[in-house]
C-alpha cells in the first residue's frame, strides 16, 4: 500500500488552488495598474499623492498630552490626528477639497471569514 499516493492528490489540489488564487490576485493588480496608468495625469497625481500629511514632534510625551488636552483631542488618537479637525480646533479655515477615495472591490475571502466568526 502506497501511503504517499493517498496524500499527493490533496496536496496537488491545494497547491493548484493556491496557484489559481495567486494568479487571480496578480491579474487584479495588473488591471488596477493599467486602470491607473490610463487616468489623466492630474487625477493620477491626486490619487497616488502621499504628501498630504505632516508630523508634529514634542520634547516629551507629557507635552504631547498637554497639547492634545487643550485641543480636546482624545489621548488615544495621539499618533494620527485628522487635519481637518485640528484646523477647526485651531480656528484655521482650509480651502475646500473634493477627495474621492477608491475602495478596492476585492474582498479577501479569508479576511471575510474572520469577520463573520
């Protein structure tokens, strides 16, 4: 009796499924790159621009917490503060902006299963 023969087909199936899933993900990525490359330059710049944030540093954590307390920003949000909220609290009027974020329509089935448990 060949025990290896009984194990091989399932392993091959698993490998083939993983290969198909990987190829499908790569194809989705290729299509997204192709779609972005066809966007007008101005839109492509806005969608891919990461220069819309800054870092503010203090000498100590206590200084940071005092700053956040004066602005009534919860201490748990001390790493990333919404710039619009901060500007509003400081009395700064920002120019309006139309920002449309694209959310991927691809939902990873493994992550989806985790959320359903």
